């Protein structure tokens, strides 16, 4: 009897070694050289099988060892980068490798994430060549695919390991009291708690009676076919096959580090109807500001007044940080000898001080200089309130959000002359809008530059303000600029709040959120929140300051127009 030879497979994790051995390629070890390098054969995944492609030499330290099963699963993943992403989460990849019949998973399917049951582990390819490494994929029955039941002869779709975004632990049985995620009769993803499990007359299999978190048209108060199974409010009881229930992912617990989603994965999770926060009565000020999950209980914590009446976002922010999260003020400000701690910064200025369509940077600089306001320390987060009062009054019809705010010259510390770099001793509010003097910069001067600039006939009437400079202070070394990046804008129009939120590092990675984008059934129905991708906002904000100053707001895309017209915080 011949001894069993242990096969050695690998994936290339570094591509510095040999031609053809790029990152993510799967290979088989044929032998090991004395210098530690590996003689290997590469496999090329295709729609039929994993044909051996070429042989060569690869450094052992440039590879990561795999079992045959792991290699077969990864070979069916067409994207080389996706193969490496799976290996970056070894616990998750291990769970995928151990999947078997009837295990519950969540897969990417038709631009969304849907629950499904693993039916088979399928070998992909023919047995033409014994040296071929056959790919492995998963046959998964999509639980929310209602058309599947009418097409029993059609095999379930095939998915690769990279298509699986969640493996539901099998040791978590669904029972009465379990929190679940299901799809309603109208196709919306809804959430609730199982109140009853059993058999229904005229139905096959095990069914579950679910009390939903909110009312949905076509549901009952706990009755089905004229018989009561449990009691709840009207239009909140949904009866559905138990196998179509999935544990609510919002309540999953994990003690391990969970890597962040990629931008493409985040968008597939966040974008769509019934995403974000569902609006309640006059709650959009809260929903758009918070933009988080499960806020109904939090609304009640704010008290009955703010639960169903329109409030100001700045009041909500103060309650949120101070009373609920117990976080101290984000800003430490000074005005001469007076100091103030606060959560938001309100813009105060005269309309005549600004151009018709100012930027947020210009508004911040002018307001702080006019009020003699300085930041004592660099803030970790800066929430700026535009010069308007809710939906009743706004000073400027359009405001351009600044993608980056430079607050270097608003910090209470030694500053440099913006012309020559020497120690600044004066600043001039009247020079700020002068575009001939480095547009967009606070005008602060050393003594020499201050004299020279203000000898110009158009500036002789200016009143430069002396700066406090400690004795012995110098600015010999270049001073770093302190900047902050824009990540969200809260907007209001006719008493309705919406928000634009940055989601990722790509300039186009912007989302638009409306907690009341649509409504189902008027008075007795419910609001439908929606999150939309908004790449056009990234395109718009990527323009230069000069280009933005010349734009016509009436000719920009609708969501960009809303941002310009309705920005509030």
C-alpha cells in the first residue's frame, strides 16, 4: 500500500518574486529547493474548472499555505483581491470553509444582501485531467425569492466564498422571543420578535407569527384565518414560514475584532429604501442629525415634547452629547479674557460683509474675526451652524460647503504673516474679502507687511487689530496647517430636515438621507426612509474655489442644489 502524500497548496501574498506569480494566484507545491524556494504550478480559474496554467519558482515567504479545500473555494473567486480580502479575516473564512447542508448565510444577490440556506457544495469542472484543481461553489436557496417556489426544477444559484457576507451561527435556534429580520408581503425588509411557532391549517412546514416593530399594511393583530395565535396591535402581526426568518443582525454579539466594510460593501448595505432611520411625527430634525439605528427608544428618553414636536438640531445635539452620551463640550473658545465651552459654533456676521454665495470657510473666518473669537485648542469635531433660523430665515440663498476647513489662523497661538512668514502682529477684518490678497486666507501681517499693505489707497481706511504676542515668541520654523475634513451636512427646507453624509475616502462617496422619503397608506400608514448614493455631490465639491464661485445654482443637479440652498449645520 502506497503512503498518502500530503498535498501542499498556497496563495501568493507578495508579487516581488517571479513573473506570473501575482498576488492572489493559487498554486500547488511540486517540490522545495535547498534555498527554500518552491517549485510550483499555478491554477487558472475558469467557468469550467481550475486548469493548471504554468510552472515556476516562487519564494516561500511570498506565499500563504492553504488546504486543498481552501484552495478550491478561493479558486472560484474570480477577483484576486477578493481572495486576499477573505484571508484577512481568518475566522470568517474558516466559518465559510466549514459550511454544510442547511446552514444559514447572507449572500450578495442582485445588488443587495439576502438570507439563504446552503443546499450543496458544488464541484465545478470536469474530471478530464487528474492534475486539475476543481473549483468549489455553494448552491444557496434564497429565502426571500418568492419566485423560487414556483420553479422547483430550477437549481439554486451558485455563489463563491466571496459572495457570502455573513455566516449565521447554527447554534442560535429561532424560538419564541427571538428577534428576527424578514421580508414583508410588499417586499420590504422589516424587523420584529417571534411570538408564536407552529403549524397552520392548509400550510406545509413550520410557520412563525411575528410581532413587527411597526405597522405594515396587510398584517393582522395576531389572528390568521379567523383564529387567534397571539395578541398585538393592529397591522403588526406577520405570519411567515419559519425558514424565511433570519436572526436580526443588529443584535449580533462578537468579541473579536471586525474589520470595516469596504466602500462598495458599505454602499450595498446602506443604500436603498427602509435604510437609515424611519421618520416619526416631526422627528426629521433628530433622524437626520443622528442617522443611526433604533432611535425610537432614544426619542422617548428626550421627553414627550421632543418626541413628536419639531425642535432645533442644536438643542438635540446638546441633549445627545451632554445628557445621553455624557461627553463634554467639543469646543473651547475664547473672546479676549472670556472663555466658553460649547458643542456647536454659531455663525454671526453682517450680510454686507460677504459675497452673495460665500463658502463655509469664508463664513467661519469672517464670523470669528468679527466677534474676536478664537479656538483655545484644536477641536476633535467642529459643528458649524450657518446664519439662518430654521426654515423661517436664511441670510444667504446659497452657501458652498468647504470640503476642508483651515482653522490654523483661528487658533489661539503664535501665527505667521501670511505674506512673508514672519511673526504676525496684526490682523485685518476689512482685508479678508480682498481677493487680490491670497483669496480664502485670514489677513494677518507682521509690522512691516501691515504698513506696506495699508499704504494702498483702497486700504488706507482699514483698522488692523493688534494681536497678543508673548515676549520672546518667534516663528523661525514653518508652522503646520491645522485642517478639518467635511463629513456631513444637515439641511432644512420647509421644516423638513435631511442630511448628506460622507461614506469613505473616495471624493464621490457621499450619501443622501431622508427619513420620510416616501409614505405608505397616508394617515394609518408609516414613513419610508431612504438612503441614496450621491456621487454628483463629490464631483461638484471637487471643483476649485474659483470654479465654484462662478457656478449657476439653477443648473446643478437637484441634490447639489438642495445642499447649496438648504444647508443648516
